[in-house]
C-alpha cells in the first residue's frame, strides 16, 4: 500500500494524490544504502511558550499538548531541549544562582523554573514519559563571567570559577531529578560563537576542551552523574563574518584531545553549525549528532520560510544528524522575545485570546516527526530529485520519502523503489510524504 500526504498554503495534510506505476526513467531512486538511525524529533521549552499556553482554556491547551507530544498525536515529539537559567525566550534575565561568590552553590535554586518552565515540561512528560531532554545555559551566573553582565563576556578561567560552574551543572541535574525530570544530555553553552543582546557567553574551542576535560567531566565522575556531556551547541562556522570558527577551531579542537573526548557522547549543531556537521560526522562517526535549534525566521511564519526549514531538516538528516529539534513550539502571535526579536513558532496563540493557529512549520515538523519514528534508519537517495528529498525506513518496515516542491508549478516525480517505478505529480509549492507500507 502506498499513501501520499501533501501540504501547501491552500491545503494542509491532505491525501488523495494519484500515484501510478510507470515504465519511464526514474528521477528519484531509493537505494539499498543505509545511514544512521534516528533518535527522534523535538522542540524547546521556554517561559514565553508556557505563558502563551496559559491564555488557552483547558480543552484547547490539552489539544495542543496532545498534538505535540502524545504517541497518538500528530507530531509525536520524543526529544526536548530546555534552558539552564534565562534563554532569549525567558521573561527576563536570571540564572539559577545570582548570589555573588557562592562558589559552593549553597544558594543554587530552580524556584523560578517551578512557575512556568517545569509545569510546561511536566505536561509533555505526562504524554511522552520517555522524552529525552537536553539542557544548556545561555549564560553562566554573571559573577562567574569576565564581564558581569548576562549578554557579554566569557566564563572566568580561574580554577575556583571553573570548578563552581561544573558544580552548577551537577546541581541543576540533581534538582531537576528531584522534580521527576531526568536530564539526558548537557550541552555546555548555547551558541558558543554568539555575542548577543540577550543572555549569551562566548567560548573558544580551547576553553570548551579545558572545561570538559579538567572540570565538568571529572565533576560528573566524582558525583556519579549519568547525564551525557555533549559538545554543543556550536553555531559556527559563519564563513562570511569570522575567521577562527571552522571545524578545526571548535569540534576537532576538542574531540582530537583524548582526555576531553572520553567524556563526550555527541555534538550539537545549530545555525551556522550546518557548515561543519558533515565533516564532524565523517571524522567521528561513533558519536551522536543533533540539530539543536531550528533557525527561527522573523515572526511572519510564512510558507516561503517553511520551505527553507524543510531544506534544513533535509540537510542535517542527510549529513548524519540523529535528532532534530525545533526552537519555540508555541508563542504568542508575532513571536516577539523579551529582547524585541520576532521569531517563528510551530503554533501561535493570539495574546489574551483562546485561539490556536497552526503555522506552516508545524506541518513541516509533522511530515517528519509524525511519520518518521525513533530508530528509523536513513536511506540514501539518488537521481536528479534527490537534492529535494530525504528517506527513512521505520522499524515496522514502512518507508517514508519526504519531498519538497518549492516551485510554482507541479513537478513530476518518478520514484524507483523495490524494482518498481511510481509516477506522481507534486502540487505547486508543496511539502510531500510518500509512505510505502
């Protein structure tokens, strides 16, 4: 049985396109070459997301969360990412210990997280108890930074500060575990190469290497912390702007050091990190890789940007990513951050109104996460249409081929699979899933 599902600006998640056998030459070939297995798909929890959800009545809120996280829902998300302290979609600046010079973390507290962030996460865990959660800070506490502000500077290099920051991570994992939330992965810093007006902290590859091998790794060993350490989230290289951000400056700088490497289970890439994932996977195929934050757009949630997001999914998954995480799953309409940056979201909720809008990128995610399930295996494609397509085989044996048609006219696809060739016309400006059961 073959099913075809398509989405465009006129119709979303529609079936019914005709697919027939043909003797014509294939322009998309499903090969027998298998790639990496998938951990899953997910999104990121932020304070402003939960704040938007609270504008909904009980029924609409339940529907949204069911669609995102329930195994029987539309998106079936199984991965998640959370901030340690304030992200750029927090309500305001904060860390989990703002008491200056508290190197023993006696005043460490997740009390603020209990207001919005933890309830948001627990709603997801009710629906998907096996949710794999990664966490990263946008900034250390300011008293641990070279400049005592949230949006500038670096982590201090002295032993006392480095040890305190390693303890900060261990305390975070411990306190969240007390809330019934297991942290599967720690990524050292959100966007190591970004100096932003919102919470941020810049790290070099050398600084990451030294912190992991001398402080964080040993602290986790000492405290018997089972959470994985990941090298992330790397948002470089951006070739047009900076030197000193390439593969050798970050990933390879850290991973080639055996004393740092022994603690690292995976690498997280986002934004300009897309320029380095292929080289890293090729060099260190034994590690796992996530795209950790979908590029965010401008708050207009356009169909044009949704097609670009499809290319991001395809790029990362084709080049070895085991997981793909969206950024804000839910925001108020317009998607404005506390620092004035407007961004896209899968779902929008008009401020103060009990209404739910499913944006174009919601359907992009659904075409992937709703059909391609954890432990699915990447299948390589060939042919002139393979640059717009990606395929996975689920554990059940079903094959999902996702194809992007960003053109204004229909596109004819002749797809070769299991010694047959099937012909289908893709609708203009459409995202398509062909499922062979």
